[in-house]
């Protein structure tokens, strides 16, 4: 989902809505990542990539940029969505 957003394939809202409706989950993957914490998601992706050696687990550049910027999701008030309002 992050790579789709990074590549401009769809908007964050479209990605989340499509996945919510298509998989019957209560929230889309980007909203879920914000809820979990982008730093936590990044750490998980790094472990999976390093331990399994599979490129499909390589963290998206956009995810690393958000974490580096301090955009950690709900806990920081900003992630893929803005929670400051």
C-alpha cells in the first residue's frame, strides 16, 4: 500500500477505501499503519527483510522518509493522515 502511494498509483484515501471494501476490514492499510505507528511498521519491515532476505519485505522509501521526519502516525499527530485537528 505504501509503495502504491509512493508511486502515485492511487491516493491514500483510494487505497484505504478500496482495501476496506474489498477485504471487508474495518480500516485500510494506511490507516492501520498510522494506528500501529509508522516507526513500528518500519522496524517490522526491516526485520522481515533482513531475516528472510526477500525483497518484497524491503521497506518503502516513503515510509522511511515519514519516520525520519517524525511522522509516526496517530501517536505523533501526523502520519499518512493528519491527526492534529
